[in-house]
């Protein structure tokens, strides 16, 4: 983009957003905002936390369930941790759910149930980083804060034809995004940038013909839009291994445990298991005739792959969850995979 074109590009972007804004359960659309409606900061914050590393399609139903059950920040702050973790099951990155509760409780205890109205104030809350603080401040309170997620990075890299690879180029892209952020309607601008990146300026095969800011795009002019933003090569993910233990008692109860609050899948229900390492030692939770299920579980976290051998047994003892209260859908994705693998085992051997 050439110097001095930021205002014209921003106006074109907002005009497009007024016509084509996506309809989302947490969003106050441009027509409603023009009529005086204002977003609910709780809904904006909740949706932004849910959308981290997750798609809009996956989040819609979770958002609706959460807000039906906990319609305001005070309701969420008063919720039981285990209930929130169960409702979060399947969204992944469970530290987000733990931080969700910490943040809601801080808003109630320290701010009378009202979210701070600036990015700086929001940053002081637990679990809120620079992007979320800027997004909530812009969308909920119309602060001219610069919210830069992956979609915005891609749009900005193409508008200015920035060929420096990410993550090193992030600060430069943030600075350029700030030049594009208007003082008027910054919340709608932030959402317009997100929508543009999600629907038109997509990672592969961007639809430049439909882009409202194509005339300002340096990468399009150079024929390199589809190749941007460039990214530094990622190191190969290591593989860790472990054992997971699925025990069922004579009444069909299932042995479960709650994982420690800190660490991967912290605070969630799951099956007992070993450590996850290159050479894990078996660690059965009780004495039983353990046998390996024929299906191994593969799960990928952000920084490593995990292969689990699923051990199954019929057993008795304390800690079994009655079968009529056991809901596999409340388990995180990894543990649902473990449960599914256990179903492939031969359970007909004697107790």
C-alpha cells in the first residue's frame, strides 16, 4: 500500500463490512450498532477466548451453550470448575477454560462485575493477552486498539507486500495495522479485518476479485498475494509415548481421575495413565489383568505428537464413576480417543 492511502482503504473496508458482515451469535452487526446497540463485553470476551486456535464453526454451539447456562460474567464466576471444564470439553487448549474462570472471578471481585474499558485495563486481568485485550477494547468499547490475529497478519502482509517471514515480522505487521486502524468505528474495523481474512483474503487462493481493498494491495499488484505471509520453517515435532488405563467394574462403572490443574489438559476428567516421554514406564492405577487394546491412540498437541497404548481391564475398587453418570462427551478429545480405542478391545476375558 502506498503512503497516504490508509484512510481510503479503511473507508472501503468499512463499506464492505456494512454490506457483508458475518452474522455471529456474539456480534452486534453494523446496522444494529448504527442504530445505537452496543456489544456485551462478556459476550465479546467469551467469544474471543473461545476463538483462540479454534474455528468460528466449532465455537458457535459452545458459545450458545455457555451463554445459556452462564448468561453473564457473575454467573460464570460462580460456576463450579468441573462443570465449566466439562462444558469446554472438545474445544481443546484447556488452559483457556481455567483462565476463563480466573478472569471472570477477577472481574466480579475486583471490578464489580464490569470489564475494564481499555486494552491496558483488560491486560491486567488473568488470562488476557495483548490480542484479546485489544479485540475486546475495540469491539466492546470502541477504543482504537490494534487487534492482530492470524487473519489480520495475512491481510496486512499482503496490503504492504511484507515478505519478511513470521514470527519475526509480527511487530512490523502490528505497526502497519495500527496505521490502518481508524479513530472512528474501530470496533467495526477490527471485525472487518477479521472477516476479510476469514472469507476473502484466505490463506490459499485469495479471492482478490471480490476484495474491497484490492486496489490498495501491493502484493496483488506484484502477483505474490497467495504466497504471503511467509513463515519461518517450523522444527519437526517430537513424539512422546505413554500408557492410558481404562478399567470397568462389574456394574459398568468407569475408573476416572481429575488431572492436576497445571499442565496439559489441566483440571479435566480423564483416564489414569503414565507419564508422557520417549520411554515411559507403565503405571497401572490398580492391580488387574491389564491387556492392550488393538488400537493405539495418536494425538497431536502444539509442540509434540503423543502415542498412547490403551490398556483395558475389568476391576473393582474405589474411584469408579457409575455408568449412568459417565458421559464420554464431557471428556477432552484425547480421552474420548482413548475411550473409543478401549471399545475395540476384547472385554470378554474373566474378571
